C-alpha cells in the first residue's frame, strides 16, 4: 500500500495516522516533539487495545496496524509518500514554513494537505513552489469515529490533486464533501447559529440553558442541546471558532460572538473538561427544564430558521452543493435532518416569515434572510 505521512502527532494527527494504518497504508507519523510522539504511541496502543477487547479487531490486526506506523522526529522520513497530511498547531506562519520544508523533501507527485480548521488553504499553498499540489483535508474530532471529511481545494489546487486526495480519503470509508476555501468551510460556518442563537435566546431571558437544551433535543430531535454541546466541545474552543469565523468574515454581525460565552471562557468555566461550564459536572444533578411545549417550539423554530438561513446562504454563494451541505451537517455534527431537506418540509415561506419578523423586531442585520429564500418563493421552487 502507498505510504501516507502525517505531520503533527497531537489529537488530530494521531487519529488520522490510526485510520491510514487501519486501511493498510504504511504510515510515517512525525512530530518535532519527543513528548508528543510518546503520547501518540501510548494513545494509539490504548485505543487499539480497547478495539481488541470489544472484539472489533483481532490481536493480529492490532499488531499489523501498529507495525505499519513509523513514529519519527526526523522530517526526512516522510520521503516517498503519496500524501502528507499536516496537523500541527493552528498558526499560518508556522504552517507555511513547514509546507516549504515538506516540499523540499517529498517526491514530485506527492500531495500536501492541511487539516486546518480556520486558515485559508490558498495562504498555506502560497508557501509552496508547486502550489497546485496543496489541498485542505479537514477531519473532525475524533477522526477515527467521525465519518465526515471536508475536502477544500484552494484556488491554486489542480483537479488531479483534488481527485487523488478525495479518492484516498473515500477509500478510508469516510464521507467526503467538497467545500470552497472560505472561513469555516461548511460545518463550522453553517453550525454557528446553533450556538449563537441559543446564547441570544438565553441572554434575552426567554429561557434558561436546560430549557433550550430540552427543546432542541426533545422537540427538535438534536442529539445534544447547544449548551450541553458547547460544554462538551469546550467553551474556549467553541468561542475561538466563533470569533475566528466572525473576524474572517469581516465582522459580519451574523457570526457575532456572545459575551455570555466569552465570560465563561474567561472564568475558566470551559465545560466538561474543567468540571464546570453551563452545567456543573461535579454532581449528577441537573437543573430542571421548563417543559412547556409552546415555549419549546418557539425556541426550536427560531434556532432552526437561523440554521436554515445559514445553509441556504452557503448554497446561494456556492460554498458547496445542497447535497454536500446536508451531508456535512448530518454526518459532521449529527443533525437529525439535512437543513435544506428540513426547509422544504417546513416550507421556505415559513422560514422567510420568521426571519423577516426577527429582523423587523430587532432591526439587526444578523437576521437578514439569504436572497435565495425570496428568489425561491418567487419562482415557486424547493431545494429538492
Ligand atoms: N482538535 C480538533 O478538534 C480539530 C478538529 C479539526 C481540525 N483541527 C486542526 O488540526 C490541527 C491540529 O490540531 P490538534 O488539535 O491535533 O492540535 P494538538 O495541539 O493536539 O497537536 C499539534 C501537534 O503539532 C506539533 N507541532 C507543533 N508545531 C510543529 C512543527 N512546527 N512541526 C512539527 N510538529 C509540530 C505539536 O508538538 C503537537 O503534537 C490544527 O490545524 C487544528 O486547527 C483540530
């Protein structure tokens, strides 16, 4: 099998290396830190042992997977790879420096991909002489478990690079979607109102955390409510994604971060990992929700219409196809339904009316409807 190299053996690099080795590739896993390599080895060993215990793989398979991974602190070892996936810290200058070093080592046909969540692929590719071989391959955490992978060609990326990169990731039994090189790609852009509008509803005093979570779970069918999910992701991580999307969209008020979440982050109330976030994780007790279905429907409707607006706008601006936008949200963040399928079901006119009412009431740009909604109503069209 062809050799794949992973650069950066942290959370994401370790997971991606595990997948590539599971699918039979010879894997080179490089990190500049000995400590990171040691931790990565330990983590992969632990995960594979658990898979053996659960009888998902045999002892022999475990040994085969392990034997295919070469852990190294020497970057020269990435030679002879067909694909190098970079998963180091999220810093443009450091990534650019690394990409130009990688290009000096690898073969002429090797593809270099970045797992960046927030940087532009074009800016990373610009560090390479043959920038057509650079692409974004964005895995979700935990990489071995999450089925979705966003593939992001930069303006420089060649069609051959795109096709080869996609076919390799498809062969790892992942669901790939293609996204334009724009902030947040698909998932981290379209999902913003799930957190942002929930926070706004709380800030206005319409409902508390437990009630909003209950409404989204029980009436909306989402696997987790927004506050549970923010606590799970970490308020620091979730806040930083929102802030990055906001600033890289030239301060579009639709993505404006919330002071509530910022203060949680500043206080160290990060969620599950710190023992306290919107909920207290040092006890089993949880505050009771107000299970008033009329209130619940108002909450769900408002957040859902904002999510649909975001998905519709991503489609309008050709960030991805409607099928890929729906796949991204169902497979990347487990939404119960694709947002554009959902829009057709509940009626685009109804979505538009809710957005217009919110915009009229608050007078805020944040609620402006995507032009495509009005256009579709005028032309009597649905998404599917
Ligand atoms: N954690 C997530 O949920 C997630 C999800 C999708 C994408 N990403 C992206 O993946 C990338 C990695 O994130 P992570 O969470 O795995 O980070 P991490 O901090 O867990 O790991 C980063 C690793 O990179 C190594 N490193 C740093 N600079 C290096 C260099 N110059 N050369 C070689 N190794 C270097 C560090 O030693 C560390 O082991 C980032 O671009 C991030 O935006 C993260």
